[in-house]
C-alpha cells in the first residue's frame, strides 16, 4: 500500500480564497483523522470520521472549516474563506480503529495564506 | 482539562550519549499513551502505545515506560539517525479516537 496520500503537498493562496485539501486513506482503515500543526499550537485534531461518518468535529476552529468523506477512499477539508491565521501544515491520518492501534499519517499539506 | 507536557523542548546529544525524554500528563481515565517520531517535512510515525502504569516497550535504541503521571522515552546510545522530534500523545477514556499531543521534544544527535 502507498500509505496515506495527501494533495496538494504545498498550497499558497490569498486571503479570502477557498482552499480544498484532499486525502486518500489506507485501504481497509475505518477511521480517518484531520490534524493541523503549527509552531504555536502544536498538533491538533480537527475532526475524525468512522466509516465515512463524522464522529467528533469539536476541534474544527470555526464555520469556515468543513470536512467531508463521501466514500471510504476519499476525504476533503475545505476552508472558505481562508485567512492568514489558517497557515499551517494539515495532516490526514487513518487507522483500523480508534483505540490503541497506530494512526498512519500522510505527508501533510503545507498551506500558506497571504 | 486534559494536559500533556513534554520536556525538555530540545535536546542535543553526542552520538552514544544516552538520555531520557519526559511526558507528563493529566487526563481523566487514561486509555492509552502514544509515542510518535516526526522527521522534518514528514508526518508523525508511530513508535509505541502504553496502556497501564508499569508497562514498558522497546524498539531498537528506544524504550518507553509509563507511570500514573508520566512517561519516559529512553534513548540508549543514540545515533545521528535518531535525530527527530518525538511527540507524546494521550487518549482519554471518554474521548475514544481523540489523541491529544504534547508540543514535542526536538532531539539532535551529533557524530
């Protein structure tokens, strides 16, 4: 398996623009997680899905952020409109379950909002 | 509120100089404590899960231990390839699926 795939790897956009980040989890994994990493706040969980259903979105910072998982092999994280404070590295991860098994992280998308 | 604190923030070691990283936590009902390694420009990579006080796990030069209040990651005779940021995360009993990460310890091992 190729591991968790994220695209794009880098995104530079201007304030106010819509940004869509994409993730393909490892086949057979029932859980998908979206994280954000910044120097100030570290690695934070934004939302996670189980069998394509959002389970906990309490980490989503505000209504400008939305996430979907239309099928088991694809998820998107959308920011509309984007703001400079959204600049961060966004990681997608997947796992077999939500317990003690490891989460496999993708390479991340580095987002810069000018 | 659950908290995870890692120390030190950064650690510089000579090759072969053993040391320990600390992860202290306060959480309501620990379900699991996780250690990850993160290289620059990459996503975190899983190392260990510890579930109960007294548990220990080893992998090559790394050994993780757990008490009721903290976990240690011991690096024995480190090599330059052990240079990375080491992240600790906790999963609380009432937060199935959610990992709360510490800020990490950046380790640099020089030849």
